[in-house]
C-alpha cells in the first residue's frame, strides 16, 4: 500500500529519523545566511498582488521547468495575464515527478496557505482564489511571511555601491525583530573582463569618494565600502567564482592592467586572472581582519543562451553546471591567505557535484583548531538543493570532514515562500542520520544526536556567524 503523499512523516523512513525531525529539527528557528531577497521589499513590507507574483516571479527553477514542458515565453516572463501564467504552471506541474519543484510547491501551499490541494489544471482556479484571498491579509505581506516561518535572521546579497538605505530602515524599525543584514558581494569590482567594468569602476569611485586611476585606488574604494557595510552590521561576503583562478602580479603590473582596461583595451586571459587574484587576495585579508565570513560559489556556467540573454538578461534560467577544475587554484588562494595569517572563516560551495570530494577534502587543509568548523563545505547549492544533491553533499562531508560542525541550509532564493526548503533539508538530514543509527553505524545516543541535529539546523550557524540572532 502506498504511503500518503507528503504526510507528517514525509521523507522520514525510520523511527529514529522521525524522532530526530519532530523532536529536534522541526522546532529550530531559521537563520537564512545567504539569500537574494530584495531588501526594499522587506523595508516596505511588500504586499503581493497575487499568487503569480510571489510564486512565479523571478523563479528561474519554475521558468526552466515550464519551458521544458512546452509553455511559451509569453506565459513565463512575457505579458500574458497573471492568472493565465498561473494556470499554465499548474497544468504542467504534475509532470514534475522526481523534481523538487513538486515537493517545494506543495510544501509552500501547506505551510503558508494551509492548502493540501494537489496542483493541477483542474485545481488552478480554486488555488488562485484561495491564495489571493490570503495574500490580502497583513500576515501574508513580506514581513508576515518571514515571521510565520520562524525566521530569526537573513543575509541579503548586496553590491558594494549599495547605500544600504533599506537595511538602515529595517534596523530602525524596532517593531520588526528579524535581523536583516547585508552581504558584501564585490563581483563586479573584480570581473574586469565584463563589458560594463569601466562604468562600474566609475560608480564605485563616485560612491566611495575615491578617484580610481591605479590598482591601489580600487582597493581603497573597496575598503571604504567595507567600512560602510560593517556599519550596517555586515559579517559576511560572497563571491561568484565561476572558474577558479590564481595568478599573482606586482603592483606595477596591476596598475598597467587596470589602465589598459579603463582605456578600452582587451586584456589577455592571464592579465584578467592577475587582476582578479589581486582583488580577491586583498578582500580576503580584509575579511579576516574584520572577523567576517567569506563565501565562494564555484562552478556556474552562466548565460549560455545568447539569444535569450539579450532578450531577458541574466538570472532568467539559462545557466548550468561547468566542468572546469577547481582544486589547484583554490588551494593556492587559500594557502596564500593562510600564510599571512589572514584566512577568514570560509564556506566553499561547488555547483558540480563531481567536486564534492574535492571540497570535502580541501576544507581539512586549512582548519586551524581555534574556530569550530572554520572552513566549511557549503550546503548543496542551486541545482543541488534537492534530495539527491543534499544527500551527496552531506555524505561527502560526513565521510571526509565533520558533519556535526556543518552550518546547514540556506535558501539562496529571491522568494519569501522558500523557507520551506529548510524543512525539506531538515527532513532529509534526519532521515540520513536516522538511517545510520538504524543500521547500527552510529549509536542511538539521544544526547549526542540532539546536539548534532539542532546544531546543523540552527545552532552551528548562529555561533559561526555571530549575527546576534539569539
């Protein structure tokens, strides 16, 4: 007899797994230390006009699935009416067998809207009316959704040129108890090969009050913005390092590289790597001095569809996993910082799961014994934040490192409904550990199991980042 769909013991296959989840994991609050929520929507306590805006807007996971299901672009990112877009999505979601989208969508309907209706073409209009009625209530505005999900803190992703006015407004509102802190994401300052680099450097110089002519000026401008972010409570940085690199250069060489690029010349691949390395070494040292955490997201192959990139821009569902090597250059980068005594807390994420063991062993090279889990192998990211990807990442970490020191899940999402992914992760975590216990691979020591599960779900991250969320 088939188990009921998504019952209270969903994904929990053993008695130990069920106890671990219901007793220890489920009650834990959420610290979403890496997300892409728009700070303006939190500051303004955004009210969503309908379920299409909050469920489908900006969600490239759903967009990719709709495209593969034969839904045309005008019903995805185009100008068709919102209800028609919703109907098209509901009509194809039943095809998502084995896809985490099917689980995420139904978890969101149940946990936020209290609806256990299965999504289909036949139920689309009923769901449209029921969800939209809820979205008119204040507890379904942006802040209410966060509070209802038991969120303690979130870290948004922010460019160094951001004035952080929205973060200031949120912090000034003492009626809202959730910490909303910025994350320093300086990618545009080191992506010297991008077409808009010169324009961006001009903007960076303007907001920092630094005339940028030499490489040292870039660093001084970034330091000014680091100070600004620190003043708003920032404790984390993030970097999209699609392909790892390491090529050192003298300051004179870096000055020449910058001057050539700002004058419109094309750089060699080596010069690009030298400039990027110089910036990342500097900011890495600055993070260590400030006791921040550095995140490195590696392995994305972005904007592969030129035609659609020109039409829709980045982050619209045309990215995939790259297969470039990461180990040697990553090791040289971390080692150089470590030699200076300025290697910060660091979280390494790989998009290519073939590199799980690479990162699982890399983190052990640079643990210093002074910080609990100082170098982390980050949670299954993007294409890997699904059941198989999470199990593979956690198994590699358990086999090669210290799963008990893991800082756990993050949403990496633009959606206020994505907090159910923490529940999804916690169920998978508890089932994995519970299986080891039931199989006699770990004792049924509830004191230690409680410590491990509660730590991974919240406590480790709270202590690691030191954001004051307790």
